[in-house]
C-alpha cells in the first residue's frame, strides 16, 4: 500500500468548513505537512506539525494529528472559492532521510 | 525575492529523443529536490542534492534518468531516450537546509509531453 493516503475529491459549499483527511503508515514520521497546489503552479507550504504535537492552528487552518491512528487532518474554516485547489499531505521520516513523501492529493472544490 | 525557477515550462518531444530540464533554486538554499507528478498520482521523489554531498538518487526510475547540480546552484535533470510513460510534470524544489523542519519551496514545474 501507499505510504501516505488521501481521498481524491472533496466538494463543499462556500462558507462551510472543509476537512481533508490523510493517513500514513510510518510510525517514525517526524514532520507532517500540508501543501496547496493551484492550477499550473507548484506546491505551496500551508502548514506543518511536529509529531509530538496534537494540534496546530493558524488563522483559518487547523491541523489535527492522531499519532495512535496515524491520521492527520486539515480543517479550513469559512471555506472560500479561492481555497479551491489540490491539497497534498506529506510526511518526512528518519528512515527516509527526512525527504518528504507525498500523498496523491485531494482536489477541493468550493461552490457558491 | 525570486522563487524557484524552472525552464522550460512546457516541453513536447518525440519518443526516443533526449531532454534537459533546468532548475534555478532560491539563492542560498543548500538543498535541491526533483519530483515527478503524473496524472492522478502523487509526487514521486526522484533525486535530492544537499550541499557538496553525494546526491540521493534512490528515486530515479531507470538509468535513462540523471541529474547534476553545478556549483551548488543550478540543477539539470536529463532524460535520455524518452518514452511515453515519461510524460509528467517535473517539479523542482529547494530548501534552506536539509529536509525535516525546513519547508520545501517549489517551482511551477516543467510539463513534459512525449509523443
């Protein structure tokens, strides 16, 4: 199976909250990241969390980490049409020399 | 300041030809990465350079792929005898230090189409 798994699509209404989920397999994950990719562009780091943290909040973004279940989520409050993009979860581990391993990405579609 | 610059932005080539993709990292960034993004797939790690150390080539899919980084700055990814399955977006990233808590800064990628 893949090291990092995400659902491929999420559709929400403007103003609602979006929750994008990610699971990973390597228990030695040290850093977990969320990146955003807009059409025709590279990936932009949104936020990251250390594995010894449970939660991190940054304005409209909230990251939750459940180490026991190896589950990471990204919540976007008050989702706007400009949030429509592909969101990638990534992990870096000691075994992988910390080079980030990415999931397939979740396409977030925000409709009015 | 300038971000990571990749050229060309698009490349169409015939099967069997060689291609070179260029990456200009952010000035002062010691680490440089190449990833490949195929349709419907995640980012596939290809190669990693860190300072003057030997590169981590563990992600290169075949010996047709090679990369170099001159003077600790610009990097070139070369694909020889291109195949249709090489069609993808090739993304370059750099970071101030090695991976870990140093976030990657990505370029906009080179979209390679092999006909």
